């Protein structure tokens, strides 16, 4: 079995500040270090992407690494096809219900 060195990168982090709906006197920090995913019908399903969330007083900060679609495509390349992007793209079976075109996004993994 061949192994591939893939240039397909993990999703980038996005940052967001927001006004909290409740007052928090003691700062709260929550985080998920890894992507939580499951295998369903022989394909990846992203449950929760990696994130960090901090809330204090009426303010909040959230950093999240990518979204579900980006992680599902990354898992498809690295877990299901050992980093071979060309083979992963060829075997990507999902299509948009309206346009009837593949949902593979070439902007992911750059």
C-alpha cells in the first residue's frame, strides 16, 4: 500500500467576539482540542470542530477551526484515502440536491 505526503491542510482558525446574553463574574473557559467525528454510512460526519470559548462579564470570545464541511473533506482525504487528494476527489460521491454538482470544494485544504 502506498502512502502519500499530502499538502492538504487543516482548516484555518476563525475568531469572533460577541456580547454575552448573561452576566459571568468568574471567567469561563471551554475548549475542545480535537475534532469530534463519527463514521456513518462509510463516510465522515463532523460533530464538533476544535474550538476555544472564553466568556467574562457580558463579553465573549470564540475561536473555531473551520466548519463541518471543511473537516468532513479533510477527514475524507486523510482518514479514508491516506492523504491521496486526487483519489479522494474522484471518489467523493456527494452532490448538491439543487445544482446536481459535486460538493467537493477545491478552496478547502489550501
